[in-house]
């Protein structure tokens, strides 16, 4: 069988309903990981759903405990054709965010696959069950096309806590560093830049969650009797926030800013259009760092967002000065940001502006990554995607969102390639999450082509990433 026949086979797998059957089965697993609990379904999804699909492909599978009790179990699977061959590591997550069942459209359930035209609804269809179903099916078809010999080894890592911030993943990868040795990392998560064209991204922005709180007193006091002589923590907090980010979303703290956007990154983004999809929101004119294109703002710059504000009772306000106020914030940042000193930077800034009473509590942290745009794998992979899709792929130096890619890129030292099979308006993490059928169908083709092409490029140049063309 040749490459063209392989692409035809994965298209047939999609067209005859087998892909829908696999995804439908996986959506029914209620694998929520962001509820503060570790339900048994997280392990069961691995042992009863994923392992039975991998073992017939020749994978040796282990479902292992997470070193962090707040995290779900992890699957470590190896398919070794020859220890002397290079190894591709791939990754996915089987957990999802909470279903938000009552907020879905009438007649829809997050735990059932509902197909309406090109939109396939269900929790995890976009993030990440649909995406790892694409990758695993493409790998299985490539194995069949190559009569059981890929020409390289495969290590698969699947976690069940990504939506909870991947607790324990870094420690697990450190404990199993030898078992995770590889030459290349290829995975699927996040959205394409737009639905019409495949995307390759090489890393992700980092993220730091933090909370700011002002606790003025133990209880609320009548606003008529005490207003004007008691400090209002909500007023104090909003003014503190205004020293961090202005009314146009521009970060005002120098220590939270990245270096200038590199010329080669600007060049890579010059043709990237943000917000062109039918369901994409309208961009806000003048918002964010001035002098940057929307693509540069998302991919090459930092953003500080206020995710939630709390003071008093917004649903039922009373005539009282609240006792405390809190703001839950997030810094999304790119490579080159001094992210390890964010707490100290915030503290110094707030103190200097007279807000020493504002408390800072740090939350989830993941680092920023970006594979060098001149790495030989970049052009090689773009050529592979174009050969399968029949159109050029969009190169995104890093995803605007965040993934635990720092563990793979920095901790394990792997060149990282991400080929997503979702799109920006997929409603991931929200009610009515969905996968687009044309994107999934094309995703099967580009992943099968990629797995095929990796088998065509063997030997020392493959291991060192010195690839000049797709065979």
C-alpha cells in the first residue's frame, strides 16, 4: 500500500461512520477532572477504552498512579520495533472539564454525541477525545498500511488531569524520564488558526493564575451609616487592578512584559488572520498592546486578564460596604518573560502604588515554549501536511493558549510539533462543545500522512532532525 491509498483508507474510515462510532463511545465516559475529585471513571477510561485499542497495535500498556493525589492516573504505552530505531512520543488527555449539563441546548447532552450537519456535539469532542481519536486512528491505519512496521518506535503518554492543570505530570515525567526518552514529540490539542486550513504550532504561551484580595474587616457595614469613613475593599481592589492593566487592556507593569516581538516571529505571522471564522467574535479595535497585529498580540505578546471579580452579592446586592473583595487574574506570557518572578514583581508594584494591603495568592503555573523556527523539523512537517491536505498549512510559532508543553520541550528536551484538529469557535470548556466534521476528516489525512512520512525518513539524519524533504 502507498501513501495515497492510506489517505483514501482513513477517509473511508470517517465516511462509513466508524470514526463517529469510536468518538461516540468515548464521549459517553464522564471523565471530568476539574471538580476537585478523582472519580474512578478517569482510570476506567484508560483501562477499558484506550488500552483495548492500543494492545492490538502492539503496544505494551501500563496504567500508573499519579504522584500527586489530586491528579488522575496516567497511561504509559510503548511500541518498540527495534531499540536502535528512533522514537516518536505522542500525548493526549482523556479527561474533560465539567459537563455544565443544564446549559446545553435543549435535547443535547454533553455525554452523548449529537450530530447536526458538520457539527458533532459532546463534551470532549474538541478537547481532547476527538483529537486523540483522530491521532490513534491515523496511527492504526498507518500500521496496517505498512504491514505492521512503522520504521520507528512509538511512546504514548495519556494523562487524565490536564483540565485540572496537569497535577503530577511534571513529577511523573521526571520519575519515568528513561521510559519517556524519544527523538521527536508529535501531538494534537488546541485549535487551528481557522477551520479552513491545517495548523502546525511549535509550543504555547505560558500561564500563571493568581488572586488579589483585600480583606478590610470581618463583616459588612451599612453603607448609609458608615459609607465615607470605612474603606471599601472593592473600590481599593479595582484601583489596584487599574495600575496593572489599563482601560484598553495594555499591561502597565514593565516586569510583566516580554521582550520585543522578534523579526522572524513577525515574518511567520504576517499572513496569519485572527477572527476570520463565521462564529468567531468581532475583535475589539484598539484593544491590547498598540503597534501589534492581532496575531502578534496573541502569539508574540503577553496579556493580563481579570477572569472573575467578587465583592458583596452581585445577584442580590444590599446596602452595605462589603468586608472583602477578590479578583482572580491570569497572565498569559511568551518565551522570554521573567515569569518565575511574577509574584515578587506584583508585590513590588502594588506596594509602590500604595496598595500594600492587597494580598497575592499564586495559583496554577505552566511555562512558555516555542521550538526554534529554523529547526529542520518545521519545514519538513509543513511539507508533510501540505502533501496530505492539498493546501499549505498555517505555521503558528506558539499557541495563544497554554498546554503542558514545557514538560516535553524543556524538561524532556524534545522538539515539539502540535497538529490540532479543532477550531477557535468550538466552544471547548463551554456548553455545546463541538467538533467540525471536515476538520476531523482532514485531520485523519494529515496525521496518517505524517505517521507515514516519519517511516520514510530513517537513520541518523532522522534522529538529529536533519530532514530536507518528504519522501
